[in-house]
């Protein structure tokens, strides 16, 4: 009789019925409903369900905990399968396809924010947009709006991200050549630069001469740059996990998809920032009142 625990002879791994897809879906649904409940709670409204008001913050945080736990457990299983030799060429290829499609979905996410920004900035005096024209004065940035100096903190953050793209490439090159010390040093620098970027952007937000709710300029600015900042935080955590795994000796020159996916994600974040810096900071500030000038 064949050993029930022997590895399969096919070139893919048949995972036993896993709870994570179902649990993740439940967590996402609870988080979405909980988000509505949280927003109703914050504005003092009601969210009646079967005669009970469920406008409270708890449902959102319960769903968030489920999602985070699912992410941790599912990725732990994926790492375990890699160590057990189940990540064959076919599985590795499909993991790469999955990461490519994920980044493609993120690209479309940012397309939405750029679309909103360019629609407002290229047509500030559109005849059909009476409220917009009245508020902007038919120009962009809106008449009298004081904006950030693109060649101060934004330029500093651009240099930080470009350097981080160099250090993560150095780490990848070191890994491919079996240089574990270079891999760790490159990841340490990349994580540090990612944290520095976040701190600089937080300082910039605290001293911005405009607010989110004051104008369409503030709304499009903070939505585009804020979501990018959120992606920087996620990418930094991603690389920090890779750093811990590198110290543990998990990666080899032939098997290191976890790090490769993190590097792809980080380069994607870098490219998005270059578009943001060029359009939202530099181009949109042309002819405007610059803070401190």
C-alpha cells in the first residue's frame, strides 16, 4: 500500500481542503459591513438590522482581525509548503502569475485616483461643472490655493524611494549570488528608507497648507498620495518579513519567490510615486502660490 503521506508525483500540489479561502471571504464581508457600521457610529447615525442598531466599531475590528489572521496563517502555510518541496516549477509559475495580476489590479486602483485628479485639473472651468468652476475659479490649482513646494520634501522623498529601489535590487543581486550578508544589509537599508519615507510624508501632511475637506484639490491630493503612502507601509512590512526570513536562512538562489514578490511590489510603489511627483506635485503646482515663497 502506498504511503498516504508521500508527496504526490504530479507537478502541482493538491492542498487538502483549506479553511483560509472561506474564512478570508467571511472576514472581508464582516469588515465591509463593519466599515459601514463604523462610519455610521462616528457620525452618530443608526444602522438598524432586525430592529437592532449595529452602528458600532466592534464589527469592523472583528472582521479586520479575521482578515489579518487569515493572511498570516495562509502565508505561513505557503512558506511551509515551499520548505517541504511542493513549490514545483508549475506552482512557482502560478504564484508569479498571481502576483502579476495583483499588481495589475493595484495599477487600476491608482488609475482611478489619477483619473479623478486629471479630470479636475484639466477641466477646472468645465461649463457643466458649475460647483467646480465656482470653487476653482476656472483654474488649477484653485484660485488662491497655496500648495506644497515640490522641490522640498516631495523631492527629498523621491530621492529616498529611488535609493530604496537601488538597495532592494542590490539585495536581490546578492541573493542570486549566494551573498547572504549582502542580502540582509540591502534589506535593512530598504526597510529603513521605507520607514524614513513614511515619516517625511507624515511630517508633510501635518504642515500642509490645505486640508482634505476644504477643496477638490485637497481631496484628490490626499487620496492619491495617501493611498500611495499606505502602499509604502504595506511594502515596508512585506520587506521586513523578508528580512526576518533572510536572517533565518529561508531564501536560496533558486527558491526565493517571497522576496521576489516583495521586490516587484516595491518597484511598483516606486514607479507610482514618480508619476505622483511629476503630476500631482510638480505639474499641478505650476503657477500656484508655493508655501513659504
